[in-house]
């Protein structure tokens, strides 16, 4: 009897091992599939980004979380994880429109090189762009800018204060809000005129006096575009913890980005 029990145990041990191995393989396969699907969505469809700085206030606030559509402008190496250099240029691409809020890889070879930046596209290839007394000029024509009140801004550089808020109407009719924290006397409120090179775009932040953008002498190559900002999915103040639900900015959840 004891011998039969020992033989039964010997026979069941291999079966148990094979069952555990099959379960492990199935779990590993599920994880691989999930990772591939997630990578595919991030590469081909939508990728989440967070806003760490105030250069796009009032359109985007520090602590906003948004989705960027990767298919809007087609795909380049920057659409791939880690910007893998598998091909040059863009494929299945369509041209950005003036007024789009776009995520791109910073093009200047310095400490910020190829970091993700987000700005508004205001100049298209061939455009002549300059700023005079705070007013954007495109191809020699001033862009309409109308003051609509004040915006309460609170960030480390300025402290808490109210600044002028405007609506700017671009030549194609796209309208968006912007602020001037230093009035029309900021250091980049008067610039020389640039001609946007072929295959490049001129970008500016909506927080005009607190934005590192094309007014500093660089433009964004088409290849560096990552995607177009579409809508917010979450928002909270920068100095708030995620579990502090009472501080979440619910009114910004699922808001479209103009």
C-alpha cells in the first residue's frame, strides 16, 4: 500500500510541475500581449503627457495631464519608444495647422536636447514672423489681439499676481487665450523678423513672457513633431498629492485643448 502511494506521488509531481509551467507561460504571454498593446497604443494612437511648467498658461496649467494624438502628423522616429532611429523623415504624415498645440522634441543641442516640449504652432514654412511691442506679426501683418480681462497667476517666478489676458486670432481664424505677465515690455516682446525654413514650424507659448520658444532663434523640424495635444484627462495643483481628491481640478477633466 505504501509503495502504491509513493508511485502515485511520483506520477503526480511531474503533472503538477507541467501544470504550474503552463500557468506561468500563460501569465507571461498575457503580460507580453498587454505590453505590446500598450506600446502600440502609445506609438500609433495616443500618448499621455503631463505639464511641468507654466509656459502654456492659461491654456495648460502646471499639473495638467493630457493625451497627445500620435497619428495627427504621421510618424517619425520620435513616435517610437526612446526615439529609436529606425527611419528618417515622416510617414503617413499630414501638415500641422496654424494654432495647433503640439508636443515636439526640443531641437537645440544643449542640456534640453530632445526633451519633450509643448507649444503652439503660429508660423508655417515660408512665413515671416516677428513680435513688436508684444504683438505677433505674420508676413508683415499684425495678428489681432484683444484684451479680455485679467488672469490670476501663481508660480514661483512671479508670485501670486493678476496679469493681462488676451484673445489672439491667428490668420486662419483660430482663436486662443494668452497672458502677458510683464505687459508688452518683456525681453522677447520685440524681436527681429525670422523666415520659417522649409519643413519647419515657428512655435510660441501662450504665457508669452515665460516661454522658451522660437523667439530665441530656433524652429521645430517636421521630424521632431511628436503629436497634437487633444484633451485633458486629469488635473491637480503642482503642490498637491494625488490622494488629495478635494484639490483635483474636476472642471478640467476631459476638456478639449484649443
